């Protein structure tokens, strides 16, 4: 399990800029990223209530999704879907809410929930929204556009760094959109 790519962007755009390394700041998010902060930074959420805690400080996507999308005719590179950390070898979507991941030597993030993809995803590539959504056996919506997390312990994270499950809740709690 490893980090494939890290990215940040100081402005609110759909895609982020890949960089050699990012610094995670405890309780805030990615240093220099538009979504860093104690309270919500996503524009639609700020418009509703700017005092809500930011459960979306760090966005993670597994690179295996990009492989699957490529097989379906889409071209999606790491950071293109707005994630800060692209991983390989860990099924992020199968984690319990509250799971803590160690990224690199020091940084720890706590998974808060699923990314709820917005209409911007189809502006990026037509049909991509449908490709990252699915239905489970009971007909429930399945979101596959990554997970969101908060920073518990800060540190530097770079491509090639290991990803480890640092802690899991005793009782599994399915991820929901945050």
C-alpha cells in the first residue's frame, strides 16, 4: 500500500496540481490547499452554513479506480478528480468510518466518509459521474469517487510513501457521504 501522487491547489478548481510533497496540518488539512480549514471550505457548503466543521480536509482516491475508468474509455490521471492523495493497494471504499491511516512517516488522517461527486465531474469528462456511481444489490447508491478525511497528526507526505491502517474502530461503520 502506497501513495501514488499528492496534490494541492490554492484555488477552488475541479482538478488539483500534482506536487512532489504536501504537508498535512493537524485539524486543518493540506497546507496551501483551498479546502484547508477547521470549518467547511467547499463553496456550496459554505453558502449553506460556514460554521459547520470541515470533515473534508483531505480527499483520497484509490488509483485502481483510474484503471477501471481507463478500461471504460475515460482518461483520468492522479489529482484530476480533485484528490489530495492518490493511493494504490488499499480499498479505501471498504474502510469503516473512523479508520485512521498513516501516510508516510508521521501524518495520520481519519476517514470521515465518502466524497459525494457533483455535476462538475461531468463537465470534466461527460459520462464520468455515472461511471463513478453505481447501485448495490438492494438498489442503494454506491459512491466510488474517493473518501474524505480529517488530519489527526500532521506531517509530510510524498509519492512513494507507505500507507498503513493505523487504527480501526471495533465496530464497523459503513461510510456515508460527507
